[in-house]
C-alpha cells in the first residue's frame, strides 16, 4: 500500500523537476535572445563604423565634434 506521504513527495519532486526544466528553457531563450541582440548591436556598430564619419573641429576656443553620414551633417556636440 502506498502511503499518502509518498504520493505528496513524488508530486513535489515532479513539480520541482518541471520548474527546473522550465527555468532552463527560460534561461536558454533569454540567452538566445541576448545573443541575437548583441549580434544586432555589433552589426549596427560595424555599419556605423563604415558609414559614419566623425570629425573634430576647433571653432575659436570651442571644440566641436561633428557627425557626418554620406557627407551630410547629422549631429554636432560642442
């Protein structure tokens, strides 16, 4: 005869196992999403490196950093 305690214990073991499997799946999917995001950022960085020009200019006593994309001004930091 199976005692009530064994049934409860087995139920909890199955629940714990299911939680561990679910946690591993969530961690793996977050890692895959993270690696996708990091590769996207890396690709964006490479694209910017190829297509964005950064120039440093002195205008009087002010130093300015100018951002150009295809020889068109897109931003200035002073």
